[in-house]
C-alpha cells in the first residue's frame, strides 16, 4: 500500500472546496434534494482518513529514529 502524501490530502481538500463553490454558483444547494452535499461529505471523510494515516505513519517513523539513537 502506498503511503498517503500530504500533497495528495491537500489536493483532495482543494477539489472539495472547488466543488462546493461551483455547486453554490450553479444553484445545487437550492434544490429539494441536495445530493452534492453527500459527495462532499464522502470526500471530506476520505481526506480525514488519509490525514490520520499520514499522521500515524509520521509518528511511527519518528519513534523508529528515536530508537536507533
């Protein structure tokens, strides 16, 4: 499994913000069923999970370097 990089997480969040702005501009939030919000919540959940995995891997790497000293 490839390690998530911080740039991938940042790009995912930028895509989420761009989709939010576009959906506001074209009026998707004014419809009776706001389906775009569910998509944005899924993207945010994926980004949060990737950020958590990145944090745990950084923590693991720092503990390995301390034990080598």
